[in-house]
C-alpha cells in the first residue's frame, strides 16, 4: 500500500519534476523515441490509485501518446484544492457536489463521467449492530449508532467522506462519542483501522476488493442506490490557470472518456471481478452550469 500521509512532499517533488522536464526539453538533445515528450500532473482520489487502476491504465495512455502522467493521490477535497492552486493539470474525483462548486467557481471545465462502481458498508464478522445482509445504508447507520458499535470515518474531505456525511444527515444523526473514530486518513488507512478495531466503515468497492488486510471484516450492506459511486475527470479552466498543460491534459481526458480508456477501465479486474465499470455515456461532456443533483447528465 502506498504511503498517502505525505501529499505535500509528493506535490513538491512533482512540481520540481515538472520544472526539470521544462529545462530538459529546452537544453537537452532530442530524446529517444520511447521517452515521454512531456509530463502532466493528475490530482486523483485515492480510491482509483489504491485499487491499482491508474497503475494499470496510465502506462497504456503514455505508450499511445508519449505523455507521462504523474499521479497525486489525495482525497477529493484535497485534490480539488490542489487543482484550484494550479498545482495540477486535471483532476479525477468522485464527489458531484464538490465538483459542481469547483466548476461554478471558475476553476474547471468539461466534467466527464469516466467510470463508476459503488460503495459498500463493511464491518466485523461478528456484526455487533446486526446489520449484515441489509440493503439500506441509512438504516444500517442508525443501527450502528444505536448499538454504539465502533465506526471508522475517513474525515479527510474525500468523496467517500462526503458520501458518509450525507448518509448520517439522512439518518438525522450527528455521530460523536467514543464509538465514532475520525482518523483523517485515506481509504487504506480507514480499512486498516477498521480491521484493527473491529469497526464498521464505508469503502469504495474497488479498494475493498484489492485490499489485503481484511480477514476480520466483511461486507454487511451493499446494493443501496445511495451507494452508487461516479468518477469524473475535470480539466482546469485555462482562463483561470493559463500555466496548465491544457492540450496534454485534454488528451488524457479524451482518452479516459473515449473508446481506448473505457476499454482499459472495463478490462481491469481482480480474480475476474471488475473493480470499476466504464460509463454508459462515454465522451459525455457535462456543461459548467449543470445542476448539482448528483445524477448523470442526459447528454
């Protein structure tokens, strides 16, 4: 599992790498044909990175285009903040409401749905809240709170964290107390904590399937429409961020939403089980003024 606790140091390294790339392109002799011609920074939610998806599909993009992609894996909130500072070229995130705010603020353009999977509620095999086998996440959270059963929250402003908070609001509960553990960490950290504490937590299915340390945990609730999980790619608005590598970023966005990227996403499986599904609307461009409904755009 990659160390996700030092995004600042990683970002500094990536920005230094970008500067070095620029210097090399000016002062160095022509590179060999197989060397990437340029590099871009993708600020991405941790789930598509932890699951191994990006490590599998991005080399295919680089091989086809000559554009290297450096991934900065953060929670969705952090990824959008990084992009708003101009420290990334595009984002891949999964919080529709935060994405709408990002676009409305003039930071991003052309939001495109590129993949989806779902969230699952996982918990200890002993299931002290007696929620296993259910299909209603809100009812399960009410039962967990009533039982005072341990629950791990990411608490990192990620898309997963935002989904969890929406579910608690729907349950009319403000979780607090010793049973509710806010760890301020990524998906892998949350699953590790849940395993150690025999606690419940919410995870995206892709990370859950690819995660190794889960012997004491099991899926207890799944299949609730509230748990659908959409991943969108958003380019930065060049009017706000003229320094970004717009053309290279657009090529990655086009590739992810196009036939080659969609096929690569659909082909990524673990023991024959898909971790992500290609969007039913490949290449769909969401207008900047689309409503914040969280539903797929009809385009």
